C-alpha cells in the first residue's frame, strides 16, 4: 500500500505525476468542473495538532472530489484516551477509504501506516510536512519558476526537512541557513545528501542568511516557535536574532524572487511586515494551493491503491 508519509518515499517521476494531477484538478475546479475522482469515498482526518489550513483544505478537497471528510480530534476518539495507535489504525482503516493524520512524532504516523488497510497521508509531524512542500513546489511553478535556487532561512524543522527531501529528489539547488544549535536533523541530512548524489541536487548548509539568500529565486522561512515549543520562546527569539527575512535580506535575492511562508506568520519575527505584504499574493496563492496539491496527492494514492499488496 502506498502511503504519503515523506517525500523521500517517492521517485522524481511520481512526485511530478502528483503535481501534474494537482494542476489538472485545479484547472477543472476553477472552471467549476468538479470531477468525482473519489466518489463516495471517506477521508478520516485525525488531528492531534490543531490547524486552520490543513483541516479546511483536506475537508474541502475530499468533498470536491466527490467524497466526505470526517474530522477526528484526539479528544473525540479513543486514541486520546490511551488506545494504542496500531489498534486505532486497524479499526479506522476498516471503515474509511483514506486517512490523513496531523500529529507530533513521526513514529506515530509510521506505526499507523504499518497497520492501516488504506492509504495514509502525513498532514504534519515534527519531522516532516510533505503536503506543504508539494504545495510550495506547485506555487513556484505557477509563478514561472521551474529550475529554482531556493533559500530556506530559519529553524531546521519539519519544513526544512521536507525542503531537503524535495530538493534531493527533484534535483534543484537548496541553501539552508539556520542558527547554531538549530540545524536540521543529522539523519535527515544524510538521507537527503544520498538522494542528491543521484539527482544532482546542490544542497548547502550555513549559519549565514545572507549567504543563503544571495541570488536565490525563492526565499522561504517558518515560525521560530512551533506548536509544542512555547516554553522555549524567549530562548529561541534570542537564538534567531538576525534571521528575520526583511527588505535588506530580500534585496540580496534574484530580481523577481518570490517569498513563501506556510503560515501562520509572525510579523516582526521570522518575516517583516513589509516583506510579507509585498509578497502577499504569492503567500496566499501558496495557502490556496494546499487544497489543490492535496487533491492531486489523494487522487494519485487512490490510483495506486493496489500496488505492493500481498493477496
């Protein structure tokens, strides 16, 4: 069974097939042509972490594809009362056609997928946020950027990890700038660099945002304090001093460079008000594209539902 747990699990061609599906379905949607690719199917949506964009985009997406979404917070199901993840997987996957999970540890979604009878999609974990980065790639293409130099400035978190995997698989240049002590996970870096040898991707790391952004086509960042890190806020704000994407930093990028942010954005911290508003069209196109990119992923998984299943 094919699951969408991390970009590292797919080939370049498979990732591009998902993007092409997303583009096709987006065009149909804009024409008000709602093709029922997933007619009568049910998407179970398990949320251990709250969200605006993830819930609205998946629930709307499955509805537009002809199915229905079930919102399941950890407070609403037995998972929140101590039922093992594997038991939850074995129950829910017998009742729905696909599952999206937004949770903390990657090990939780990996365990769910191991016991699931239906495709599982990673709506975010502490390690990866693959649906967001597929969205960002779709947005870059729509902005006319096909062979990008991407600069990621900020925390070496799940967003940075997913950028690493996308760059390594598709073969574009990625520059990651993080404060000391907030670098990307060593194992994730090692895996990405192995993939990069095959794709030809040029991936570099530094502690200098200016070095990363100079000449870049795409500049992107993320919040410095993610959910579950609130008690680290003051320490993090000091560590990330100098990592704000402001006009001075953006001026180093390529003329016509775009700025992306997965949202929510905290002005005055990871991005200035001026840069955010100057690139609001790109940022909110990116937000909208969560809907379309995820529809492409869901339809692709449904099309490949019977692969690698032992009868």
